[in-house]
């Protein structure tokens, strides 16, 4: 996993979930925070996005332009549908 800037946060988690995360981290020989971050990234689909991104030939700028273009097109369609 690429190193990215980190920020300290506080969350309230059920005791049994916290215990399971600590056990999982110990078994994986990882820091608790690394284990939880990996679990969140997996749940949120970041691992899939990173694999797709690694195979993409688009530059970051081109990908952003494409995403913005798609977002604007969707918003235009949505506005047009409301006017009907």
C-alpha cells in the first residue's frame, strides 16, 4: 500500500469488533491502524480502484477531466428531466 498522509481520528467501535481487529492485526503482523485501514480500503473498494488505476493508460489529469465531463453530463440530464 502506498504511503499517504495520515490523520489521527477517534471512532467508537463495538468492543467485539475492536477485539477482532486487534487479533487480526496480530495474526497479520501489522499495526492495528494498518489493519483497520486495509479493512476499510477493501470495504470501500479502494483495492479494486487501485488495481484498475494501475492498468489504466490515462494520466491523472485526463482521468479527472473524464470524470468531470461525465459528472457534468449527468447533472445536465438530471436538470433537463426535472424541467419536463
